[in-house]
C-alpha cells in the first residue's frame, strides 16, 4: 500500500498545497516552520481523524491545526492498496468532533466504498489502531520512544503470534479482567463489594451501639420527664393562686377608679352649677351677654367717643364762626355808614353839579359825573357787603344744622347702648359707667369660660377613667365593696412574682416538650436492635463468601502471570531477534543483542564488556537507534510480510552523527524497496547522502 497524492485545502498554516508521492523513498525537505510537521499531522488526521481531548495545544491536533480564520480544516488523500486499487479519503474538520465530515471514495468511479471505515479508515487499511500506528510506522520529531498504551494492542498481537489467531485473546486483557473483578471486590479507594460490605457492617455495628446508647438515654429522659410534669403541676397551682390574688387586686384597682369617677363627677356637677349661676347673671330674657355683646357695646362706645369728638370740634368751629360773624357785622355796620355817606355825597355832588352847571357854568356838569361815580361805587359796595353778610349767615346756619345732626347721632348711640345695657343693670347709666360695667361683664364671662374649660378637662379625665364602662353597672358592682383587700394585696409583688412563675412555667413546658420529642423521635427512622443484629449476621456471611472468591482470583492471577512468563519466552525471543538484526545493521554490528520487556523497556547486551545495560546509560543517538529498530521490528512482526505499510518519519535522525545517518539511510533505502517511506527533514545532509542512490523522490516545501 502506498500514498499517492496529498491535497491540503486548509490545515494549520498549509493552504492549497498539492503533493505527489511515489513508491520507494520520498524525502520532503523544508526549513523550520515550513510546515513539515503539519503535513505529517495531516496524513495521520486523514487516516485516523482528530480524536485527542487533551487541553494542551501541543497534544491536541484539533486545537493546534484548525485555521485561525474560523474556516474548517479540509483535504484529500489518495492511496493505492496492495491490489492496485486506488481510493480517495476526503475529510473536513470542525471545531468539535460532531462537525467533522469523512468519506472514502473509489478514485476511478467516485463511489463511496463500503469495506473501509469512513470515520477511521486507518484501521481498515493498515489493520492498526491509532496508538499502534503512532508506535510503529509513524515517527514524530524527537518522539521515537515506545511505551505501552492503555489498550496494549501491540503486546496483544505479539502474544497471539505464538498462541491463538483470535485477536480478542490477550494476556493483559485477561489480567485486566481479573484485576477488575478483584477491584470490584476490594479496592484501595474502598469502592469494592467487600469494602462496601465491611463499611456497611461497620455502620450497622455503629448504629447498633448507638441504639443501645439511645435506649439508655430514653430511660433517663423518661424519668426526668415524669419529674418535670410533677413540677409543672405544682407550679401551675401556685400561678392559679397568684392569678386569684391578681383578680382581687384588679377589683380593688377598679374600685379606686370608681371612687375617682365619683370625685370627678361631683366636681363636674359643682362646676355646672356655678356655670348656671353665671349664665343667669349674664342673661335677661332671650338676651345673653357674650363676647359679641361686649364687643358690640365696646364698638358703640368707641363710635360714641368718635362722634363726641366730632361734635365738640363742630361746636368749637360754630362758636368761632359766630364770633367772626359778629366781628364782621360790626365791621360791615361801620362800612354801611360810610357807604351811605358816599351815596349821599354822590347824590349831593350830582345835584350840585347839575344845579351849578345850569345856573353858572357848564363845566360844573363834570362834578355831576364824579357824583354819579361815587354813587355807583357806594351802591356796589353796599350790595357786596349785603351779599357777604348773607353768605356768612348761611354758613352759620349750615354749621348749626350739622351740629344738631351730630348731637342727635350722639344721643342715638347713647340711647342704643343704654337700651342694651339697661336689662342687665338697674338704675340710670352714665357714659362714664359703661367701661366698669363692661369690665364686670367680661370678668363674669371669663369666669364662665374658665369653668367650661375645667368641665371639659374633668369630663375628658372622667371618660379616660371610665374606659367605655357603664358607670351605673360599676355602681351596682361596688355597692357593698370594701377596701379591706388593700391591706393584704401588694400589686407590684404579685405582678413580679406572677411574671417570674409564668416564665418558669414557659421554660418548664419547653423542657417537657423537648423531652417528649426526644423520647418519641429518638428511634424515628432507626431499626430496632434485633433487626440490626440479624443484618450484621447476613453481612458477615456475604463478606465470607466474597473473601473466598477473592482468594480464588488471587490464585487465578498468579497462575495467569506464570503462564504469561512462559508465553513471553516464546514471542520475546523472536522480537529480540528481529529488533536485534535491525539494530545490528544500523549500528554496523556494534550492538546486536537486546532484551525487551512487556512494558517495552529495553536493555542492551554489551558483548565487549559482557554486561546487560539499561538503555538510560547510552547516548541520545544510540537511544534513537534502538527505538527506531524496535518500531520497525514490531511493525514487521505484527503486520507480516503480506502487507506493505508506508513508514512516515519527521526529522527522526537529528541526533545522529554522519556514520549513524549513513547506516540508517542505507537501511531505509533497502527497506523502501518493499515499503513506501515518507521522510520529512530540515537537513540537507540527508539529500546529499542519498543523491548517489537511484529512485529517490525529493519534494521541496
């Protein structure tokens, strides 16, 4: 079987890469970071998928080689089987395994093939699981060492070379099965059947011991419970006695309140009587003196005072005007006399002027004109004085009328005040007496208001003391009550003692409930002693049976291990020989004998020193040579001569010196004549050393 073509669409850093491989030795050269290891991982992924669940990126191909661009990894691999049939594996890889797609097609017809597993085609093609593939023909960079895997497929197949053709027969499988059976009975983590039975036995034994202890505790609690119940009975009797005393004290307290009620009731009655007396003094018929009445009288008094002031002012004004008019009259009288003189003088001059003008000379008529002027002046002056006198008399008359009106108004206000006050005051009332009278009325009214306030306060206290009770009922209840109880009852001591006893009762009742609960529930959900003892016997019997089985398993394991050692002598010699032949060839006869354990631990037989040495004593280069020989040897034994499987190597010889490299390249050249070899390298020395060999196919990345 050979790999013919690789088409990488997207895988890690590789993109749109096409590579053709040939039969024989193929060398893929590339510098560091060119993608050689990525391409080798691509080949394995095409055959076995990406199955690692490890968290480290270096150990998880899916995390390591999925493109960062969120694209899916994909590609195609063409191969030819031993019968010259050509097939194509086409795969796509997503972020998770369920997103993967895989199909195997016939490269000629394009139809899906049925005899090859599409998910893990490597098993169908090579006959090897993924672990065995990686430990034989798939050698990663600096990872040539071989270790036993969990399924141990390689050791199983090597063992079957000398025994059975049945692939399911395996020493380790049988041993593991026996060990599992043994672990199912007894385990270091205490999860076996015997472990669990012993644990159950210990628990039941502990429960049995606990049950005995609880029985004793229950007996003690029952005795204590009986004592507490008796204490409660006696305490309840004392509380009842105190309650009776408290009841009597309460009656006394209510009686005292009743007496207070009577006292307040009498005070209220007396105040109501005083109030009625005051009302009588402040009342006449339907009229009653109140704040409004007093305020009205005060307002009338103020109005009268204002009117009195106005009247006095007008009286003074009138008298002043009369005096001025008298003075003016005297003055006018004097003026009238003078005016008459002027009039007579004017008439005389006029008559004299006419007479002289007529008799003596016409110029004397001018004197008549002067007389006329004097006459007219005197006439007007007289008229003016008369008008002034009339105006003054009119003004005086108006003032007199206004004064009379003011006097009447003043009198009316006084009459109104007298009318309102007369019913409440016997005898004549003068204006000067109004203020003392009002003061007396105000004092009576204030006294009435104070009495009403006292009545309101006392009634409020009375109702507070009454507390909604019926006074008449209280009166009947305390008709024959005496205060003798006051001498034998102490309120504070009763309350304090009662509170103390009640608190004791509450605490005692809680203790009784706790004891009753403990007695009733102590065995709740628990088995009785007899049941526990029967169960302990059954478990002891089961443990004995399982311990017999365990002893049988130990004998079987010991027998199987002895048998395997005998079988190992057969296939171990063959494996040692095949690997030794390869090692001799690649070390140029330096080492040819070795011993390989079932865990692939290798020891070298040094013929020169006649010693068996552990591989750890050898150099890294020798180490790589030994494990390279071991891988090829195992592949030859488990695959056989009929099948040809490609050998895929990634820089496996970086620790080889030139001599070792020459030897291993010569071996690979011969090996490639029957098996395809795909060797990845970043060293040009491999190419230089193989350039003289024919049929070498070199590919540059």
